[in-house]
C-alpha cells in the first residue's frame, strides 16, 4: 500500500521561508580530511564533505527581514553573534516533520548543503521522526529526481555510521536524542578506536551541520543542552515547535491555531 501525500500551500510557505534566507549563497562544498594522514598523493584517504556557507551576515539579515515581512512578522533588527537560529512556529498536527524533511531537500537542491542533524528531546519523538522518514522517502525521491539521501538514528555502538555521515557526498541526516550528547561522559564525545582515536562529535563538527531542533522548548531547555548543541559547530539551526518558549530567536514563519 502506498500513501499518497498532498502538497499543502502552508507547508510550502514554511519550507520557502527557510530556503529564502540564503538567497545569494554560492553553491560550494567544504571538503576536509575525516581520518588518516593529510598527505598529497595518499591513495587511501577518507575525504568528507561539509556545508560551505558563503553568505555575509548583512545579506542574511536582509533576507530574514524580507521573509518576515512577507509572513506578516515584525522584522528582526540584528543577529546573534553565535550561529544563527530561527524559530518556525507550526501548530501540532500540521506536518512539521514533513516540512523539515522537505526543507532539507530544498536546501540541497538550491544550495548544495548536504549535512543535517535532527535533534529531538525524547525517544518517542525520535521514533516518530524515523517513521516519517521511512514513509516519505519514496515520495520525496519522486519529487526530487531520485535524490540520494540517507537518514539514520545515532547509535553509540555503531560509530561507523558517523564516519559514513562525515565522508559521504550525498545528503546525510543524523537523528539524535539530546540525551546522547549533552554530557561530557557520553560515547559521542569519547575517543573511539573504530574512528582511529577520534570522537564521533569531532567528525560531526567538521561538517558544519545544519540543525533541525524539534520541540526546542524540551530539547535545549538547559544550559548543558545549549552548550552541547554549540559544540556541534553548526552553521545554522531551525527550531520547530507549536509553543516556543525562547522567543529571542528570529521568527520566520507562523502557523498558529487559527490559521491551522
């Protein structure tokens, strides 16, 4: 049995609100050596691909203000000195998980970004995200000319998943529960023999991932969680919730209960 997905205008507006923030971005990759010796001519070298951002803060701020005005939101006056984070407000049941998977594919299609991390606050939400990935994968492949993309749930007993995430030139999406890395004693932050002494977090850091924070009021609601998220060395973050508690981040799209 195949599930038929209907393209909904409000979902597309949410997607476009994120994508349009990077107008003027050059399409380029950020290559780095994942493991092994950094020697010219070395044959057996793992080469990773990260997100390469080439947009200035001033252009980004102008784009944010355009998106906000289009969506009837008061424009932001300045950006945080740390990595930019954006609130996307969507009422429960309006398909925000579908929206952020489509946003990932649109960001790749338009700008070439390939590395994404979805942060969730609980096992229940993690399983929901995994299920959405599974049931939408064929649909999205048909919509994006067979785009090759992979999503996996981080498992501390499978460090090679992180190696593959960092090394792949395809769209890679790591789904991880915040509890897996918000303490210093987690395996995510410890050197691993299978990664030739590197810690999984070190490989993720080099990719400059785009973060998708699901239910941020529960995901990054402590100082430890916020510090752990910064430690991922993200490029930007999109925060999806129906009830944002921290309103200090620019709101770029709103679908409240009345609109829903």
